[in-house]
C-alpha cells in the first residue's frame, strides 16, 4: 500500500509541475495537450463509427418502401402507392419517390409530417438549398413541384443527402411496373431481414484499414507526450539535487506527462464536439452524417480515456530508462551509445510470422483469424517506428561535408537523431500502411469489379421508356425526335423489345424480338440489305439458342404468353414468309443477341403494346450538362422513365463502400498528420530558440538557418519514406498472398502515396517558417 501511495504522491507532484511551472511549463504542457488532443479526437471519431453505421442502416431500412418480391395488396384506406423517381444531377444522386395515397390512413415516410398533394413535394434541406441556387436551374426543370415542406432528420441518411417526396396521380394503374408498388407501411419489407454476410477478403480489408488508420494516431500520441524532453530532463536534474532518487524522479516526470495527457483528453473532447457539430454541414467524398450519429460507443470511449493517460506514463518511464539523471546534469548530453539492431528486427519478423499461417487461404477456406491479422499488421508497422531511429542514426553518422546549412542540420541530427525520427515516425507508418492497402485493393478489385461490355464509343447514355408510358415513340413529336433534338445529343438510336413463344399459355421456350429501323438493326446484325418491312432471324447468338423450330416462315407464335397465375395479352402473330437469316454481331451491350429483328412495318400494330423501348444516346462530351438535359427530356416524356449514364465497369457495392470508408478515414488521418507534425515542428523550434538566437547574434544568415531547418526535416523524411516503401511493399505482398492473389506492384500508386507523405511534410515545413523567422531574433537570448 505504501508503494501505491508513493506512486500517487509522485505522479501528483509531476502533475503540479506540469501546470505550475510558469509560462515555460504551461507552454510545454499546452503543446503536449494539443498533440494528444488531436489524436484523441480521431480516436473518439473511430469509437463513433459503429454508431454511425448502425444509424445509417436503421434509417435506410426505416424508409424502405418496396422490393421486387413484394406481394400485391388490394387497395384500402391504409394503402399508399409509391413509385421510384430516382435521378442524377451532375455527379450527385437524387433519391426521389412519387406518392399517391389511397385512403385517409395512408402511411407517411419518416420525417414527413404531411403527405404532399399532386404538384407538391417535400425535400431535404440540402436539396432545397440546391434548388434555390443558380446551379440548380437544370434540376428545377426536372422537379417543377411546389415545395411545401422539409424532410426531418429521421427521414434522411445524411445531412447533405438530396431527397424528395412528390405527390402524383394515376400511379395505381402502373403497379405492374417493377418500380411501382402499393404499401401499408414504410420499412415493413426489410424488417427481420439480415444483410448478406461479407466474404473473408472484405473482412480482411476492414481489419487492415482500421489497423492502418489507427496506428499513426498511436504513434503521434506517443510522440506528443515526449514534447520538451530535453528541458524536462534538466529540470529533473534539479530535483535530484534537492534529494529525489532516480525512481522518484522518473515517476515525477511521468506525472508531468500524465498532466499533459489529461489536458489532452479535455482538449480532444472539445475538438471532437466542435468537429461533431461541424460534421452536419460538410460532405466528405460523397458521405455526410448528422451530428447525432457521432456518438462514441461508451465502452470504447472509456477505453480511450484510460488508455491515453496510461500510455503517456508508460512511454515516459520507458524513455527515461536510457537517460541517467544526476544532480549535476543529464548524461544524455554526451554521445549516446549506439542503438542495437537485433531487437528492432524482431518486430517485423514477428509480424510476418503471425501472418504467414494464413498465406494462400483466400476466400474459400473460412475467415482469417482477426487477432493474427491485427497483431501481424501492428507488429510490421511498429517495426517502422523501431527501425527508423536506427537507420537515421546510422546514416547521419556518415554524413558531414557540405555547405554551412547542411553541416548545421547534420550536426543537429547527429546529436538528437531520436527526436528527428520521432517527428517522422507517424508519417512513415501512415505511408507504409497506405502502400500496403493500395496493393491489396488493386490486387483484389478484379474480383469485385467486372466489365459491363457496353460499347461506350457508340453510346454513353440509355433512356428506358416504360410500356405504359403515354408518350409515343415515333412521329415528329415522339420520344425519339424529342431526344434527338435535346441539347448535347449527337445521335439517338431506338430499339424496342418484346418476346413471343410457340404457345399462348405456359410456354416452354421464348424468343426475343428486337424492333428498330435499318440503321439501328445494323448495330446488332450483319444485314446485306434492309428496308422497312423486312424481318430477320438471327444466328450465332452468344447466349440464346437458334430456335429454328419456332422461328420459321408461316409459323404462328404468341406475344406476351401467360403462365399459371399470370395474365398475359396472348397476341397471335404469323411469322411472314419473307423472313431472312442474318448473323448476329457484337451489339451495344457487348454481346451477340438472338431471336428476331423486325423493322417497324413488319410488326402488327396490336403487338406494339407489348414493347418496351430503349433509346441509346451518343453525347457531345464537350458539354458537361448534356446528361442533365437528356434527363430533363426523359422526365417530360415520363416521370418514371429511367435515364442513366453507361459505365465501362460494374463494381460491388460493398467493396465500393469499404473503399469509400477508407478514403474518408484517410482524409481524417492526413489532417491529423499535418496538424500533429506542425505542433511537433513548433515544439522543436521553441526548444532551440536560444540556440537560433545565438547563431543570429554571431552573424549567421537567416537564409542559412532556414535551409538548415529544411535539411533537418528532409533527411529523416527521405529515410522514413524509403523505409515505409519497403515495409509497405512487404506487407502488401503478404496480404495479397493471404488472399491467394498474384503479387503485383502498382509503382504509380506507390509513388503517389510517397509523394502525398512528402507533400504533407513540405507543407508543414512551409507553415513553420514564419514562426522560425520570429524566433531568430536577438531578444530570444533573454531569460528569466
């Protein structure tokens, strides 16, 4: 018990020194607290991630209105007809729903106090702001409804989400469409449903992302509690002079660090609350949240509150093990003993040993052991922090010749290489992790991304006109003519589709029919000659069999056949005698279609009601607003018409969401890196204030001192980035082997990650030059 009291008394004395050491003590404590506080802020943001994901998922589920497998319901006093009216504006997604209540008890979407009537709509705050701005003019043409209200927070997934609900009529007649349904409550179709389980590789990605993003935070916090180390050790020598033994002195020093870390917890909480409030007004890489989402998990927040002060005490005690503090001074001012390499190599070797058993596992052999993954990645990244001081010391010991600024910088690095290494440890760890993650993402993205096959040379956009639309397809004022005359459209191609079978009910086989003019049909088949009224039977289809038993001259077939329980139109048609054979070619969608090709006159008028039509558009790529002009025209034709841009590849939504989370987290970590490096740089300049003033007083040029500061930063950064590249490439290769993926190095990405790290450091160095100029004054020699 006496030992506990002794520890408590010494730590408390150190805390009093931290806050009672005059202006010098307060400055040192405040710098430590700011450095720790920045790290605590990011840790608190991390503890809020589970709640953010849960809230976003819950709100998305709460407003879900229908699914493709939803059963049909009869009209009643509590039913509501809902139609998808999603659109895009530029690169932004706009979520839209058309609503038609069928009774007084029709359900209301979350966040909506009153259902909008015909011609009215309620919008999210972000959409309301966009519609009122000059940049929203094109979107106002597509949403000409009168705004009568604002959607509340409980009805939105993010604060910057673009969402609207508009009143409509006549939706009940279109319920057979895949995007129109009758419901009695929002969210009912997703209750009790479980999300599809992530595969092992995606889980591995998430584990590595969290480890890589949080490791630099821990490094920065460990470096922050050591601010002012040299001056602190001189004060500790004075304590030894008045009778304190070495153990008591170390405990007092740990108490000083504890005081700074406790203040850092307070500042970190304040920074977090400020950032939490500001988060509602910003959008990072297309992701936004409400302040209420950012509520840290209590258990994780308590862990941060305990771990940060405990870490500050442990780091200080470990640091002082290599320092001999005597009553007359600190022995560390002499040349330190050479750092040993062997134990530093144990960390990355241990990390590789933990990851090696999972090599070649892939996604087919169960989940990766999360403890081995996190432990192995941590040890490898920790190896950067252990090896960098040894590398810096070994390299700078062999440097020396050069200009005055170079010699000043190298001599300073030779005297305190550990301080220089601590400054860049965080950025080196971040770059190593980023390189490994980039390699892993690049290696496995082929499993989650596949080519769509669409021919973007001939078309970049597609408009789907539903079969129940009132707009006519052809004619001078038809859909095709209106889209062809739309601003930014260079070419519009109309292809209509239906299918027929060999019998009217319960067909065994179906044959696709494509209708278009001769120019459009030549995109699908090699036609020797073509004129209106011709019909062709396709051969060489990529996925469909050549149904020669069905598609033959004079045979009777049925369009829109019915099956048991379904109602079809069952329209009979006799295949004309003049049908010809044509070989299929790669079409707009990248594959060879089968069935029949018909020109408009070859199709009976009574069959046209079974067609659904697609219009493919080639746009003027020099006009950024061309796609929005097309969407406005499509809306005028039919508010439920689909209009979307083509993409060359299609990506898994879960993989894209994980990568988006990585980008958001990386942006936060880079902000922390920059701010922490700036605080660290200012602390080092403050420590050398008298030395800089002395050099200026003796006639040293300010330009020389500025260059020496630049060299002091550049040399450790260059060594740190080289080490980070080596460790990152090693970790990336191991992770790829774990996922049973071929090891490939994207050197452009490696150079990009390295360049970003160097750019952050150069920006911090530039920001530290004005304080450096103020410190290089003769009055810096004053003392108290």
